[in-house]
C-alpha cells in the first residue's frame, strides 16, 4: 500500500519534553501564530513553529488544532529561528524557550487589545486644582497636578512613571476630574521618526563613535568602550536616531529595572515615537500590551531587560546592549539559563542588524572578541564636558585606626567633602545590620537551619537587635536574647549597610543619610523617591550596595568610599576578580561627574594585592589585559567553553550520585573533558544539597556536539525524574 502523506503543523508546547508536537494542518495555522490544541487531557496554547509535508506520528494518533488565536503570526521566521537556535544551544526544551519569549497573558491564549488608553485632566479637574477642593486628598491632588503639567499620558507611560496610579485615577474619573480615551496610537512601521531635541555638542571621541555607528549599510557587532561619564548614552541616542530616521526600529537592552526609568526618559525626551518598555516590574496586562505594541510594529523603540531580547520587532534596525558586562543579562535561576547579551549578538548576526555593546568595564569575553576581530572597538577614553577623572587612592586598614568600619583618613575626607557642600557616596556590598550574630563567651554563631550559612542581623523597627535573616534561602527568625548554648549575651559582628547608616548618622550629625539596598528600596517608587532626594540635595550621604554602582548619575557626589574591597579578593570563582574590578571602577565612576573633581578612597586590609595595585596603576584596561593572560594560562573562558550540570536534592549524596551516573554514561569525545562531580561551594542551601559536574572544551562546536548526545542520555537516567537538575551552558558562576 502506498504511504499517504499527511501535512502537519509542528507546534511548541510548554512542557519539559524536548520536542515539537505534530497536529493536523489547519487553515491560518501559519508559523509564528498561537493555536489552541488538545494535549493529553488538557487544552493548551502552543506556537506553530513550522509546517511539514509528513509526520512520523501514525495518522490515527494525529490530532487537530482547535483554534488559531492570531489573525497574523506573532513571530517572524527570523524570530522563530532565534528561539529554535536558543533551545538547541542551551539544550533546553523548546516549548519552555518559547514560553520565555511570550508574556503570561498571551501564553494563556488571551487576546491583547492593541488599543492605547490615555488619560487627561478635564476642565472640572483644572477648576478643582485652582480652588483647592482636593487639599485634603494628597494623592488625588498630586495626580491631577501631574496631568495638568503633562497633558494626555498613555497608560504604559503612567505605569512606568507612577506605579499604583490606577485606583487614584479611577476615583478622579468618577468625580469627572479625569477622562480616559481609547485610541489606536501607533506610528506606521518604516515612517521616519523625528528627533525632538538636538542633543549636546559631541566631543571628538563621541563624534567618531557616532560616525562609526551611523555609517550607511552598517552591520556587525561593536563594543562601545567608554569610561563612566564619557557620554555613551548620547552615542546610543544618535545611533538610534539614525536608524529611526531611516524608518527602522530600535531595541535597547538594559540590565535592571532600576536603570530602566533613566534610559527610558532619555529616549522619550529625544524621540517623537511610541516606546514600549518591557521589564519584570510591569503588571501582566501592561506587559502584554507593551509586548504587543512592540511585536506589531506600533512601538519604534523597545527598551527592556533580559527577556526583551526575544520580543519580535518588525523592521529592526539596531540593537543596543547597555552595560553589557552586567551579570543580570544571564538568567541564573530556573531551567532556561540563557545569556541575553549573547543572544542579542546572534539576533543581530542572523538579520544583518548592527549590535552595539556598551560598557565602561567591558566583560573579558567582549575584550577577547575585539582581539579576535568579532567586535569592532570604539573607545570613549575621556569624560564629556569639563569633568576630570577622579583621583583614586587606597587606605591601608592595618595602618590606620578604624572606628566601626571607617578608617580615620576616610572619616576626615568625608568631613572635608561635606563641609565643601558636596555629597558623599559609600559603597558596601553587604546589606543588613551585621553579617554575623556571635556569642562572645562560647563562640556560637547564629546558623541558618536550611543552609551552610550564617544568619544576617537586620534591624527591626529601628532596633539594633532585631531579626535574623538568611540571604541564601530567605528564612527569617527573631533574634534570640541570649546564646542558646551558654546563655551569655549576643553581639552583632561586622558591618552591613544598616549599621553603616547608623554609624554615619552618629559621626556626621545634620547630614541626612540615604540608604540604597534591596531592603530599603523594595518598590520602584521607593528608588525613584530616594534618587529624587539625592538630586534635590536633601540627602547628603549615600550608602548602599551594588544598586549604587548601576548607571545612576549623581553630579554632586565628589567623594566615593569603598568600605571593604576585600570580600572577593580570595574567592575561588574564576570570575570573582573581574566582577570586583568592574564594581570598583563602576562605583568610582560615580564621583565628580560634573565640573568638580572627584576623589575615590578604597579601604583594604590587603593594599598590596596585585589586583588592587594593577587597577590603581593601570586602570581597568590594564587589569583586563592581565586577567585575560591569566585566563589563557589556566584555560578558563573565553579561552575555553564550559557547561555545568547542576543537581540538588534534600538528601545528601543523591545529587552527587546522580552526577556520577551522568559522568559514567558519557561517551568520551575528543577535546571534551569532564571534571567532577564535586559538591557545590555552599553544599546545603534552602534544605537541599547541591553538586555539579563540569564539561569543558576548547571548542564550542565540540562541546555542543557532546552535549547534544549526552543531555538526552542524562534525561533518560532513572534518577533524573526524582531530583532537580539543570544544564547551565556558559555559566557565570562555577562555585
Ligand atoms: Zn554562648
Ligand atoms: Zn538559609
């Protein structure tokens, strides 16, 4: 009997199975569109990835598509190619990869109205403002004042600018003081977008960077390597302006939500075009709207964090990755551990669209790629305007009296800068009050019950003896009054940001202290308020963690103090030195950005450490050159390629035994080495025991070929279903 060929759709469905699923071809079920299909006993939403003339599934078992959900495909062929490539490269189930690319509501099969809702003040609203009717309703009054100043504002912009605005706006609408309009506001794809402002006069270096990045027919990947304050954002804006004027769209990626508002504001102020902002701080609806606006070409500029790299953008003409060295571009939790920076490069390459990676402290990977000719090197070696680079010095903590974590020379410097009317910034990468609670009699330290870690002391209601928290699993406990072992009194040991804040208030009375960390700034609104207090000058001293190093522009800060540079000097992670150097240079870059010279003081117990010496004497470029040589000698990335198989289980040994079995079934491959398995640096975390097995090769293709055969075999191990495991390709941390 002749075989009857049955044409099918191959559909990505969110499941841990590493394959597409075949269904009968249906009208309108073109690649890139969502469909509803029966799956087992459920009905799920999937995405058509391809059509095929025939299926390996027996005809009797093939099922049909229940509904096609999109009139036009959401993903283009190029978008589908990027997602499929990512699933292959990271060896992750394709359905889960597609799920990452789609906002939740769209995954649930909802329709997203492409309409834009905008709000504006009514005449009654203006009258209410004038006669002070709302004096007693502060939030309503503030919102009305906002609309009086801004005119009509769309909901997306409101979500970004004023989180929590909706209930207040609803009340005002009921009183007829505000009105809401629904309209389709979009600008046709390919229409030239105008710049609203000229922008400042460029420095010579900025001008040549702009010339390079706006050259006709530009493609390829480019590293914009510019010291802090050199005006990288202005170069982004000019490059984007050129693409927009040619009728193309632009994708701008940034590492974190804290950075998004500032970058977003610069683009909003510059261009007369709808902008879609995509980040994790959005509600499901807002996110789906913004995504849809981007995917349908309604937005010409898309600003977003990590997963924005997958957002379809018709007629894309430029990709910018700001702060490309930032580790938040790599997904480090869950199963699909992709690097948004690396995928941005691939996306550009697939479509012949130029990609600009920008940083003051480029990753060693990117600097290596410059050497290999994969990235062009565009440098902005000097600060824009009249700003001079800061003077950087080390304070030897062994040679000076140290009072509550602050050495005398730093204390004097803080006094001098405050007296001169400047602001001061102190960096400490340790939140909480104190990292340890210690019994001074018997040496007991408060441990986390679920981790191999100590509990951090936190203030509770402003009391120095407050609560205990684990920074690894989130467990919380009240602080015991006495040592549970011997009954003696307990003492917080060491300094966290909360304690430094307390110390500073005491040392420098009359100078308001603003703390920046995850505890003090939980909501985006709190961060914008804190930044506002710094800009208005009401805050004089800033103390904070990593949050302070990220792109904020504080022109009146003239002194930066790094309270403890030593925390990662002796880490066993091969990337620790790179991260420390980046952090120090980034935080130093906050000093003296206006026309006042800055000073940076770094406290250390090891002022002779080669890393610190190199950084001070030869700057980041000198550090990077040395660090790359060390990596080459030790065969670490970028001179080799790594993948980690990580496993965990509540029972000790289970993860380790699983990894031993995984190693055993590996088919030896030339040029591929397996190392381990070994227990993780912190073996027990949140009640689970962690272990890892490293796969290393000097060649990406060899590593990929090995993984392609090995991962399915690992998956078929009987124990693979009872414990948690994940493959991390190009891991950032190998501890
Ligand atoms: Zn004790
Ligand atoms: Zn814990």
